[in-house]
């Protein structure tokens, strides 16, 4: 492509791969995203680098597994565990695009620390998950704007309890995020040079605060619950089982078992998630109305998934790399992208960074990125269905998918869970103790041990600023 394409990266937070209409039978909650996906290339088996937000997003920005990245030190004032965010000054795809003439912008949530750390964006309008790794007095652009309207920010008051958003529709975080992105995309300045815009919706992650317009479309009593309980985890052994079945009432990351809640609560959670996704789908269409797919690449992805009642859990704890959490929606469409193509072979969602470099005609910063360019596949080529796929290298139980076999290895205890995804897509039958798989497990463990020892690539671009410093990125609150 002689002319550098514009790039619109749309991202959601904590959305299951099977939540989009094209990925499952029955009525669709995502008609606009479905239509967009079918105009391009869908990857049905895309794996995140992590079952949790911050590591996954850091990998998406760099194409590098989280355990190999330089991280910010833990904050002594954070309300939840911290120390997972990418250190400012390190290479990112946004930095690379900016240095090659792109106008770069970020709208919504990215879990940077500090919130406006300079990771390559000229324009930033932040709408964050403030309890996650931030101090009590941390604020974001959305909160500043909301309070300027004389309103109280209620996002994180009992965030796991579904309830209607109490203010006007235009004051909802999804609307606020989309509005800032629309303003950027419609500006006359966008015609002057290529642009790269990340629109990162905070939903459908908690807090569960759908607008009444969308909540009314999904009565909780109509929601069906998965027919499986925590007993599907019985085949796990040792510390893997202990991690799944921990029961600490006061623990921040204690798994929320479905069995602990009334059926009505679980139904309300699932309904609120669907309502939030439907809302995102509508605002996504508004974004698409602002761009020309003849000169713009659109990529859609979520950082990670959600149990959604499966395996007997709500949310994303325990952070074990089951497909519920690490398989994500991932599709591309627009300029230079094949149409109507669908791949079942596994890829990594953080292939996004090297793929964008390829389309923009920019060389990778080094030869040791973990992600690879998918440009050939996006142009109708083939994908290696035997590629080794990895996730959760920071959490202590890395995952390796080799063909149909998926291996979760507890690196501290040296215990394993092994599943045949072809015959057991629900990951219920642990094959790790079957002698016929001993050599496979040994080979996988050797690979993962070596991977965990790989060093951090030396691709610093500027000296890392002091943790309290913020970028000078423009923000116009609307």
C-alpha cells in the first residue's frame, strides 16, 4: 500500500469471544459489528497474552509478552495490587506510528500508570477503571468532566451490582468515549496526515451500569445460565485446583462463584453485560460513519474474556487461562484487507502491533517481538495452524497451545493441566496424568521454561520519566 492507511483500533474490556453474533447461533447483540466483521477477516481462535487487563493491554501496545516488558514499580498508595503497567519511555506501536507521521489519539481506558503516561499519543481523553492500581485521589478526564456538570462519579460504588446508569445518556462513559472519538475523526485536521485512533471502551467490564434504553432490551429473567458449576474444575490438581477453588470471603480477587449468589443476581449480571455490548455496538456504527474504509483499517479486539457464569464463576477470577478468559474477539476490515475470510487457526491478539507496522510500512523495532504480522493472512494467505500460542506468562501458570492441545503449567509447583480442545472444548477432562502425554508435557514445559527466561528487548525510546509525571497530550473535554 503506497499511501499509509488511517487506523481505527476499537477495543472493549473483558468481552467473551462468543459474545459477538457472528460467533454463536441465535439472535445477535452486535448487528453492526457482525456486519463489519463479515466485510473483512475474522480470527475465531485469537488468544490474549493474559487473562487480566493490564498485562494484556501492554502486550497489545508492544507485541511483546508481558513478562518480558519493563514495568512501573508498585505504588504504595494504590488501592489494589499495582506494578503491572508498562513503563513510560519504552517502545509502543503508537510511538512508532507517531514518529512516522501519524496523528495519534487514545479515547477511553488503557490502564496506563500514571493515567497520562506518554506512550505515544498526541491526544488523550481518559475514562479509566480508577480502583485498579491507582491511589484514592487519582482522577481521569471523564470524572473531571462529570464533576464539572455538578454530578458525582458513582461508577465504583458497588461496581459488581447491576443497576441503571442514573444520569442522562450523553453522560454515560460509553457515550463520552465515543463522542470524543467522533470529534477527533470528523475534524478537518484528519485530512492533513494519516491518523491512528484507539477507542477503548471501559465496558462490558464492571461497573455494570447500562443505560435504560439498552437494559430494557434484556430483561434479566430471560437470561439462561450456563449449566455447569464449579465441579467442572474437579480435574485440576495441586495449586491449580487451589487457585480455582480458593474461598476467602474478604479476598479482593476471590473468585465470585455463581453458587454464592441468588439466581436473579447472576441473570442481572449477564443481562447488564449484554446491554453494555449492545450499546457499544451502536456507538461503533457512529464511529464507522466518520471514516472511509477505502483508506482506513479497522481492527476490533477485547483485552481478555469473562467467565460469564461458565466454570461456576462470574468476572475474571480465578485468572487461570481457560478459553473463557484468554480467547478474544478479533477481526480486521477496511483498506488492504481481504473480504469474507474466516480463520480457525490460532493467532495472538498482540499480533496487532507488528501487523499495524507492516501496513504502515514501518520496520519492527527489533527481531525478538513475540507477535508476528498477520498481513499475509489479511490478504488471503494461509496461517500456520501449528504455531505455538502462549498466554498468562506473568500470572504463574503460563498456557501453551500446540495444535489442538492446550497446556496450563503451574511454574512454581511444576503441575499441569492438559486439554484436547478438539474433543473437549469446555476444558473439563484433564489429560495431564495420562502416560501417553508425558512426552508432550515434558516438551511443553521445556519450551515454557525457556520462554520465561527470554530477556526484555532493549528498545527504549526515551528515558523513563518520573512515575508522577504526565504527558502533555491534548485533551478537550466534551
